[in-house]
C-alpha cells in the first residue's frame, strides 16, 4: 500500500482522484487527528462541509490536494511521523511502520 501511495504521489498534481464513495468528511476528520495544525486539512474540511450542506459531492480531488491532506501520502512528514509514533511507539523505525501505524489508527478511529 505504501508503494501505491508513492506511485500516486508522483503523478502530476493536476491528476483527478475519483473515489467510489463519499468519505471525504470522515477521511478529513482522521487527517485532522493526525495533523491538527495542518491548515490545508482545516480549509478542506470547511470547503467539504459547505459542499455537503449544499448536497453537493466533494469529489473529485486532485493529487495536489491529496499530497497536502492525506496522511497516507505524507508518511515522510515530521508531524505525521510524530503522530504515528504517539499512537504506536513501534512506528519509529521506518516509513512502512509509520504507514502501518496510521492504518491501524484509522481502523480504530
């Protein structure tokens, strides 16, 4: 899964991301728990909340946005690493362990 995130992260920023379900708000809530001070996440939450209140879809996203808000695409960022280690101290060894800690955290979120 981490290799897939690296593949997606390397796509052009303008690449559209179409998810199959409307999970944006739930995914952003998790992202905000991982990075509560990430202004891109907070702004995206506001935008998506407004869209949902207007009964509009929040999708598609872009690779550019995902690189700013998706913790699975940010496993090399210091704040994400620190949050993963706070959740699971074993996550300190590698990016793969950070990713695994995030997945487990999301499973229990």
